[in-house]
C-alpha cells in the first residue's frame, strides 16, 4: 500500500503507519488543524499552535481527550489552569468551560467521541 500523508486527505492515512507530529506544521502567529477522522460517532484532529496562540473559553457536549505531541500548553478547565507537556494527555470533561494557550509552540491530537 502506498502512503501519501502529505496530500492533505485523511483517506491516504488509512492502513498507513505515520508520525503524527509530521502531519501538521506550525504557522507563525496561527493555529493550524488537520482532520484525521470525521465520523458521526467522533472526530480525531491534529493541531499545531504557535506560541501565544490558543482557543478561547468554550464548552463541548462530549468528553475530549487531548494528547500533547510536543511543546507545552496551559489548559484551563472550569477556572483551574494546568500545564501539559509533550507526551502527556488530559481529558476535558463534557459541558465544562475550557480554554487553551500555547506556552510554547505545541502540537496536539484531539479525540472527541460523540456516543
């Protein structure tokens, strides 16, 4: 099977071993995302955040697992802030306000299961 992870499509990843961190690149002053799986039952999305970038406080109707691939992020859940570093994961509970801010450039994998 030929694996072409650089063409931007998630179907090219099916059945292929790839390094997650290499599937999304940093962009100065921006947040970059790439959807890996988008199904009715859930999503898997890669993100790359430049230093100082983030997501403002919001809620989601489902638990979300965040795995930090590299770098460092401050994640605030219901007013409680904590730093999460490369190789660590955190579960953000459904319906709790949360926000993210890049302490340094970081990449993360976000897994949200809707059922």
